[in-house]
């Protein structure tokens, strides 16, 4: 686990909590977290390449991601933004095919093939001076195997998010920061 990362979870209540602190203003973290051009840089575990990233950053907006595994297999997820503001984002997602039709979870996901729930994720962006505390809460009726995979996947994604934020900060002018 990386420095600044804390993970807690009670699978009996079906919640995973992951927290990170980034050395960047809340607005910058929120932008990198929610803009499609940035999402491709950080979404998904280390070995996953995001080939499609669509994200409508508005309440009721939809999103669609295509993730390519190292073996070339594609996994697609889609969902809806339930709530969005600079300090909070809530979205739900589920597995879909390339045509955005709901499908069973991939075999390697740790979820049963009959699972058809949505994964609800809330993200808070807490300003702490020039730093941002990002807290992710994932809620759903998931299995212990899926929960462990989700913890690992989010931890790796948040490592990549830190790199994307730092890269974005280099590109921003001093006035913008």
C-alpha cells in the first residue's frame, strides 16, 4: 500500500473505504477525476488500458469505459452520475457489452454470473489547504473475492491518479494553480 493510503472495509455491511491525500488543490483533483481525457490516464488497475472513456460530468450524466486486459480481453462498464459537485461525486456502474447492454460480470471478477446489482461509489474531495483528501466508498452486494479485487484495483487506480494529477499540474500555468 502506498504512503497516504488507508483502506478499511466491512464486507458484512458491503462497503469498502479507500482514502488518499494528494498534494494538489481540490479543484485540480476533481477535474482530473472527472474529465474523460484524464480518466484514460488513471482509471483501472495497473495492467489495464482504458481504450474508451466517456463521462458526462453532470447529475444524470452517463459514462462508459472500455478496459483492455493484458491478454486483450475487453471489459466494459457503464453507469450514471447520481450526484456531482466540486466536493462530492456519486455514481453507479455495472457491466455491459460493447453495445452498452447489461451483461453478467466477467468470470475473473469474483462475482457470481447471476449478479445483476449496481456498484454504487461515492467520492468526496475534501480541501485541506493546498492538499486534497479523496475518500472513496464503494457499496454493493458483493462477494469477499470481489471486494478484495476492488480494493487492489482502486489502490492501483489511485496511484495512477496521483501521477495524472502531478502531470496535469506540470502542464498548468502557475496562475491556474
